[in-house]
C-alpha cells in the first residue's frame, strides 16, 4: 500500500501478499530486526539522504537498517568502497540486503557494483522513490522476490499525468490495510526518530508540499 498523504489510504497491487509491510504515515514503523533485510542507498549527494528522508516522511519514522552513502564530487572512491563494504555487512540480515543506486556508469553505481559479489546482496540501478518504497514494503520476503517487487515499483511508478488521468482509487469501506505498525510490546529503540522533537513541520510560504 502507498500513501499520497498522512491520511489518504490507497490500496495498491500486492497489499495482501505475504511479506508486505504496510505503510503507516501517522505513526512509527514496526522495525522487526529479525527478518527485515537491510537496504543501502548509494547515490550522488544529497540524493541518498533525500530518499531516506522521504521514507521517514511516508512512514512517520525511520525504519531500521536503511543506510545511505552520499557520494560527493571530491570523494575518494577507494574510501567509499571500503565504507560501502562495512555498511552492507552491518545492514545485511539472514534474508540478505539490497543496494540501490542512481545512474548506471556513474561513480556511485561503480561503488555499488563492487558489492554485487557479496553473498545474498543484490544491486539495483535507477533508484527512485517508488522503487525504495517497494523495497521497504517487501523487505521480509525472499531476496529474489524483493528484487522483482522493487524493479516493478520503479517502472510502474513512472506515469505521465494529464487532465484526463483517472483519480487514484479510494479505499473500500472498512479497509484496514494500513494498521498501526508499532505493537505495544515493541521497544521504542526499534525505530529511530526521524526529526528532532522541536522540528517545525509547518509548510513554509511559497514552498511545495511533498
């Protein structure tokens, strides 16, 4: 399930499939560290961090085991490769890990490509927000399934929107696809705070909402 806003539930393909983790924009995300595969985003600065911030916005908190490497123009590629190896080992779980990168042939993708030889790690290029949302939603599934879902999300999330584009389907009455994700017994440390307690979330004049 994807959401276009904190109170707008819209069912999408796969919402009832095994391993699907519901998106819950008004509360923290339940980060079960036992079966939630890691995700490492390697992209041109500041794109990797921006994608992670978008996930935090959508989920109302930052899911565990999502790492980022922002590759700057003056970076040392050898140091970045070494850091990428250490990060993927930190993030990888029993069901593996995904590495998402932006543009094929560029420095971030070349760094990410070095991780393709790590067991139970897959590297996907052309990351966008729909791909990342799918990767997070299906991170409890087998690695090959997660790859297929992420790639499908990346392509199906690209549309031309015009005046005649049909409106998104509204949820059925009583739809409970999007449930509060943090059970009472979950430790508060399972999810990292996405924003400082005093953060100003009001939209500034002249700005465009996410």
